[in-house]
C-alpha cells in the first residue's frame, strides 16, 4: 500500500515537473531586431470549443511572416503566409488556400483581429521600436508597464492581454494570456531565435500557382475534416 502511494506521489511530481516550462535564454538582444523565429503552443477557447496546437513562427520585421500549425502527427495542418500586405491561409495537404487581409487571417488563427506588426509586438514587447507602424493601430492601445519599463499588459477596445512570464530580463513574452469576447487563451513560447539565417524562398508565394483558391467556408470545411 505504501509502495503504491509512493509511486502515485512520484507520478504526480513528474507530471507537475513536466508541465513546467523549460528555460529559454536570450543572452543578448541585437540593437536592431530583423527576424524572430521559434516554436510555441497555443491554447484557445471560443465559440467553437477548445483547442490546443503547436506552431512554428518566423517573422521578418516588420512586414513578412510565416506560421506553420502542426497536427497531432506533426504534419503541417495549415500555414499562414504574410508577404508585404498579401496574406494567405494555406492547406498544404489539400493544395488549397484562402487569400484575405492579414488581420482576417490572424483572426482565424488567434480568434481576434491583429495586424502582423501587432503580433510581433505582442511577442517581443517592442511596441516602441523605430520602425513600428505609428498612428491608428498603436494609438488604440493602452499599456501597463513594470518597473523595468516592459509592457506587462495592454488593451484595445474589448481585447486584453497580459504577460505572465518574460524570457529572463528581456521584454520578450514567455507566457502570454489573452481575453476577447470571442476567444480566450494563452501562448507559450517553447524556443526562440533572433536574427538567424533563413532560406531564400521561405516567404515565397510562387507555389500557390499550383494550389486552388477557395472561399473561407470551403477552407473551414476541409480543415474540419482534417482535424
């Protein structure tokens, strides 16, 4: 009986340790951030229920981005490509895509509208970098900062976010939670790299010439069957 209890305690401790985030280190922050690459997990609850997924991301500041969301077996479930204002939601397995505004594409991913620039700022905390898009997008936000000047929370109309954990002493989010009338959830950064080398065609959209354009309703139906 005591042995069984001991085993149960060990398993519980192991599970709790396994749920903790492993350390991430950003030893140096470049004076100019040009690229942000890494992996993360997304937990989201909304009108369509709850879901958890893992994704890789690559952002070329400020106007190019690629997000690959993987399924249970590690294959790419869908891909988001944003290239200088053009945005695509791609299903590689079906060779199909939907083209829309970047805010609409990110809405399908996160459950609320964001520009690519705002998404980069959420993860990096660089709301005040020199090349950030000033004006309406930034002007709508209100922020709370800590003693180090880092943005710890923010809100825009009915969207709120908070940084529950930073990567070391940097402004980069390690764990970010968000709340919106249509969705709530959190993003956990698993690993991250700054200004690393990237492939020449990583943001290319030439391959879409072999894909079929679809409506969002058609893409949604294919995605539902693929899950």
